[in-house]
């Protein structure tokens, strides 16, 4: 059971979550928590203030986090915070302060220091929550995820060592689980073999949950959040988005990769490999609607959902001499591989190739490398809008409805995913939200058996 930041934002939320854990006790839940509310953002803000050398701002930000956590703990325990929890919180705040002072002294924030600081969000939320479950008479053990979630040393985006995690989870977590017993641990964070703290990247708690589940051969991964499952579009952009009862693993993976924040893009992979169903549920409406993601492909709807991601950058690489020659694409992609830049969409024409990359890639360096054998055009402030559905490829007339809905919006690039369940377009970022709303009306709300079917 993974609970996101909004699900554990304050004492009232934690009480709600403790009820859900109590109900799940017969099934030996492993409870994976995010940091409370926006704590991770707060820690990042404090760390960057320290890096600027602005220690007062960094400590001011820390003070707010301390107050929030203390207030939640006092609320939760009716002003009688157990001594060991109180001491644990004091120690953790002291360590964060030390780290911030160190960063401010050096004016240097390495990804490694950033991970060390960010990891405290999950440390604090899980310590408070585990103590609360225990105070409620539940058999719950707190396990430091860093003993189990082994990653490589890529700070800010640690790559999990699946074999090691399996062994450690079996040795450390499994013996603490059993009917009537729960384990509470941190999402998002891990450690290298040498014990250095790492993180799995922003939003990584979903990924943690799936990795733990695969390692322990769990019967289900439950992602508890603030929406009734995966919806047909981001409800903050498309207010009429509809819940989706069932999704295939591939549909969920495409949606996550193209921007549906409700799932971390890497979440699905461990679950797919271990054939574990993933459900996405609303913490405040546990008996409401939810989404089940499994390997089964349900037919019946042509377009399942929409997702979008921006800003992204489009590069158009042209070479009249070389494109038709063999080996051009190999040479092109070698550059991206060497600079460790991942490419999302690709479309080729006779003398040019267009591709999309994240907005924050080292563009100057990339252009310098590519310019030695091609001409490069750059278009920034673009967005990808993805239309996802297992039956896309069988749906006649989809293209005309898509183009019709976006008649006055210039579509700069089109790409049909190789698995044929994802049709993506690139447009100017300023049109992203409008395009999503129009496509939702035209492709999902229209009565073709769309979305919620
Ligand atoms: P958590 O803190 O629980 O991990 P997130 O904020 O990471 O929650 O993800 C949940 C949010 O994802 C929702 O509040 C919603 O705004 C957003 N979201 C984006 N796309 C979708 C979608 N297709 N379905 C549901 N939610 C979505
Ligand atoms: N707390 C981390 C973040 O905000 C991880 C997560 O919530 O999934 O990115
Ligand atoms: Mg999330």
C-alpha cells in the first residue's frame, strides 16, 4: 500500500490512512509512504537557498517544516508525542540543519547532498506514522528503506539493483510480515552498497512500492492518492475527465511516460515482470471508484486516455548529403547515447529527422556535436500530447477527428508509437491545455464507446 504526499499531509489524513491499514492487516501490508504534503519541495527549496549561501532562508524554510511536522505529531497523539518519536524527530531536524549548514558553507549542492537532504521527508513521515500505528495497538514495524532499496550511485535517479533488493526484502522485510502485522517504510529513497543515501527521482515512491511488491511477490500494488484512479486525462486540465475502471499494463506505461503524474513512469515495469496487478485508489474515498491495471487487454473503447508533457524541445536534424546513406541514424543516435540524452519521439523524412528531448538537456553541447555532420533547427517551448488506447490501430477515422478538433492549432510533429497504442503529436506549449480539452471532447466524450467504457 503506497500513500502519496497528499494522503499523509496532516494528522487527519494519517488517521484516515491508519484506518485503511487496519482494514488491510489480515493481508500483511507493506506500507510505503511519501513525505507529508509538499515536504520534498520544501527540502529542495531549503537546499537551493543554502547553495546560494542564503543560510537564513534555508533555516527559515526548515523551521516551517519542523513546525508542520511537530504540529501534525502533536495533533495525532493529542499532545502526548511518545518520547522516542519526539527524540527521533529532534535528531532528524538536527541532521537536516547540519547538512544545510554544510551546503551553505561550501555553496555547493551536489546531487549526493541533495538526496541526503531530500530523504528526510520520507524519514519523518514514516517515523510519525509507524509510531501512530503502534499507539493504536497495531503490530507495525518501521524499517529503514535504505537497508533494502539498493541502488547504484546515480544520485537523484538511482537505478535499483533488482536482485539485491529481492534478497534484502526477503531477509529483512518478509520475516516482519504476516497476517495481522504491517511494516512501514519510506518510498522514494534507497542507498548504495556503501550505504550512501540515494533517491529514485521525483515521484519515485510509486516506483518504490512496485519494486518492493515485486521483491516480496505481493498479491497487489495499491497506489493510494487523491483521485479515483487513473482518469481519462489530468483532472486539473480537463475537469470532465472520467475514471477508467481497467487499464492494460501497456496503456498505463504509455500514459505515465507521457505525463500522467498519477503514476511514476517506471512503476509499471516491476509489476509487469512479476505479473502483479496495480490498483490506483482515492485515500479519502476508499469505497469509491478505482482503476485496476493488469496484463489483460480489454477491448471496446478506441481511445482510453490522454496525457501531455511540456515543456519539451524539438530538434530537426537535416543533412542533404547524408540522410539517405546507411549509418546516418546510427551516427546521430550515437551522439545522444554518448551524452546520455534520451529521445522521446522520432519522425523521419527524406532529408531530415525530428526528435523530441526534455527541455533541460545540455542543448549547446548537443548542437555542437551534431553540427559537425548536420544542420540543426531547435524549437523550444513545445508540448507532446499523447492519445493512448489498445484499439487505436483498429479505429478508422481517428486521425480525421483529431485533426478536426485541432483545426486551428498547428501540429508540428506526429508519431505513432511502435506498439501502436500511442499516437503522439507535438504542438506549441501555449496550446497544450486547450488541445487536451478539445481532444477529450472529440475522442473520449463522443459516443464511440470511449473512455469510461
Ligand atoms: P501522490 O502525491 O499521491 O503521488 P500525485 O500528485 O503524484 O499524487 O499524482 C496524483 C495527481 O496526478 C492527481 O491529483 C492529478 O492531478 C494528476 N493526474 C495527472 N494525470 C492524471 C490522470 N490521467 N488520472 C488521474 N490523475 C492524474
Ligand atoms: N516525496 C517524493 C517527491 O515529492 C517522492 C514521492 O512523493 O513519490 O517527489
Ligand atoms: Mg506521485
